[in-house]
């Protein structure tokens, strides 16, 4: 006998508590001066912080009303919806060049889709006043449906805009457009919610009390089609089918062009926006099971230790993924390891926050999905059992786990999505602590996605675990690529000669890493056609090392460094919205200046547990 599961009492209480805390809150004024600040000084944080907070207030109030259903939160919710509808645009300044539309909004970006989809789902689920409902759908029609029907935006990934490498913009925007269409016509391309109405879902019994059925969360049920469609022009209804089919075509291209092994070149955080929004479209029955499994499993495979993830590209080293989403991915794809990992993340986060199910409360679909997962994820103990090594051939990236070490290494090229100039970079964690880090990316500014991107220090190879050769760093562009990258169960090697400009007079440069039970060995082999200045070896650290000659101690581990003049540089960045939550106010760069007497040279660094012994064990190769 099939039953419809209920949301858990914990989720219900958290939703009500969050909604109550939002009453009387005001995000601020999204005025023209704040919007155009981006054009004046490149700051995108001030506008975004107000806009994002308003969306969170709106979503939390809506969820509280959906759960309680007594009308208590409707006045505040209606006030915030009115504020949102009065905004001159829903497109972020960073995605419009800081220019407000002169007349009607013709641009569609990630967050205009976010806003429209939330309003659409809320409209379909709650008894808002008729006049407000009408204004909602007039705005969605003007800002989403009409522009979508008229313009073939690059992110639609269709025709001449078909992309060689998928972008998170495609599923993110498509998800928003799709939610708007099926809020009015739920069956036109319905979310696959029926999977959650089966008894024995993941073989976990629901402990939730009778508050709200999953079906109410998953699909609009309050308003019949003829009511909502009356808010749109008569010609729009047949055009919704065209919109929905175009959305599906975009998603099919995205999935087809996604790497077969599931590797996300935008990094673990953008995986949540990219594959995460693809999953939130709820259309998994339209796509190949094996490929979806690989796409979903990426976040599990790149988990390094604790809250740390492999973070090449614009990705924070430490963050909290959406546990409920990961759990549901594992459930619908029949991947128990992934579902257990999601449950593990959920329970780990619960130690720090009482309501981790509401983590991503700016994404309305995400919190609805969290409600769907709530009775199951809470009663699943969770866990993980990572493999000793993982390889993503499409990315030229691998992860090794041996003894206390977890090491990530990459070849790749310098024209990737959200690229950093970092071919040959190696990240090392030991005993759950960072030893050699990838710093990640700082707060986004006007320069981040411009021709000045590589003037930003976090994008430069010298602020990764990579050398400066004859005074030169790596160059940006797909043509600056690693070659002959190979991975074994415990080693990595890559020829990175072509990642540096010709002016470096570099004939050969190879990077390799070997991961043992008790050590990590990093080797850099150089051959120069001309020696113009010392080679500089760079190592990025989260903690200030104790440096003594060619030995550096950090987090209980010893770095045995090549002979040279070594120093420690403190890199201050103060309060940075992306870097500070991970590293505090600064990181450290260990720099070794190595004078060359020969054009051929090999530099070897050994990382091992700090035993306070100066003698190199016999099993380690001699350092040059």
C-alpha cells in the first residue's frame, strides 16, 4: 500500500521558527544609486546583500505559511512580494553592467529566474489577494516569458549558442523558467514527485507527524489552471508548451555535453548550482541513468576531509553543501552511498545549526525539496567510505587517499570555466588539516569576469602551489595547457611546459606527486634554454609555518624543502565574504628562491609527520 509521506516535525518547527523571525524585517532599499554602484567602483556585494536577504525573507515567510496554513504570515509575505514587484529589475548589476533597463526588462539572468520561480511557486500554493496574484503573473510574463520567447540567450545552449563546455547558467536559468511555466500548467512537464510517494523510500520509515504532505510541497495544488492562466494574455497559454519544450531541449544539450565521468570544471560549489539546479528541474526520467549517477556522484568523490572539498577554480576550500539535495539525488538515482553521504552532511551540519534543512533558503525549490527529504534524512544515520583514489579524465584531475593524507592534483588547461592559472597544482591535507592549500577566490567584483581577471592575485599561478620560472607565471587561455597527464593509484605526473609563456625560456617543466602511507613527495623538473633569474617555488598555507632553513613545520607536519633561500609572506585580505569564512583574515605563502647553476634542475619537497628529526629516512629520495 502506497502512502504519501509527511514532512518531519523538526522541519515544520524550523520553518515556523524562521518565518516568525522574519516578521517586521526589512532588507533595505534596492534603489537606482545602489544598483549603479557597480558601474562606479565595481562593488557588487552591497546590492546583492540587500537583494539576497529580501529573497530569503520572502521564501521563509512563504514556507512558514505553507506549513502552518493559518494566514498568520500572509500580510508580511504580501508586503515583501509587493517590494519585489516594485524593483526596477530582478537582474543583478554584475549581469547587466550596472545599467537599469530603459523600458521593459529584456535581460534574463540567474537571479531574475530565481526570483520569478519563487514568486510562481508561492503564487500557486498560497491564497494571495487577487490583485497581487495578477501583478505577480504580469511581472513574470513581462520579465521572463516574453523575453524568453523573443531572444535566444547564450545560456539556452541551443543552435549557434550550443556550448562546447556546459555552464551552470543553463540549468540554473532553465530551472527558473520551467518552474514558472509549470506553476500554471503542472502537468506540462511535471516534476517527478511521484517517486517520493512510495512506501519504503530508501528503506527508511518516516517519523514525521501529520502536518503537510510531500505532494503539496512538490506540486502546485491550490489554484486550478483556469484561474492562474487568466492572469496571462490569451496567446500565452499555447506558447507555454513552446517554452517548456525549449527548456527540455536546453537541458538535453547540457546533459549530452557534460563529461561522461561527471567532472565539473567549475568546482564543487558551482556543481551545486550547475548539477544541483539540473536535479531541481525534477526531470531525471528523461536522461540516461548512468550519466546522471556520475554527475550526482561528483560532490561525494571530491570531498577531501571534514568540510573541505577539492577546490580548483572559483570554489571555496571549505563550505557546507546542500545535504538534503544530495540525499535526494542518491535516493532517486538509487545511489545509497550518495544518500548516506547526504545524511552524514545533514547530521554534521545539525551540530552547528538547528535547522540545516533550511540552509539554502534563497532557493525556494531547494527548501521544498528539503521538506520532502526531512522525514527520511533525519532517520538515516549516514556515513561515507571513499575510495583510495578518484580520477576525472575530462578535467585532468585526481584525488589520492593514503594513510593520513588526502591529495588532489590537476593537469588541465588555463581556459576552463571559472579558471585559475593553476595547471600542475597540488593540494595536500593530512589528518583532516590543510597543509598545502588552494586559496580559492575572493569576493566577486567588476574585475572578476573581465579582461582584468588575471590581475587578481587569487587567479595567478604564483599564489598556487606552483613555481615562477625566469620571473614568469602561467598564462591564461586554453592554449596554455598541460600535456601527458597521467594518474596511477598513488601518483600523478603532468608536463606543464606549455602553461608558461615563451618568454620564460622554458624547454621542459614537469610536475609530479607521489602519495605514500607516511609521506607525500612533490617533484618539479625544469629544463631552461636560458637562466635569467632564480626559480621561485611557492607553497600556499593556511597556518603560519615555523620556518628553519629548508624545513617548515605546519599543522603537525614537516615540509623538507629544496636548498634555497626560503621566506614566509603573510597575505592579508581582511574581511572578505568568500575568503574569510574559510581562512580568517590572511593566508601565508612559503617562497623559496633557488639559484641555478645548471639549466636542468629537479626540486623535491617531502611532506611527512613532524617527528622533530632532521635526518631524511632512507626510503625517501635524495633532494637536489
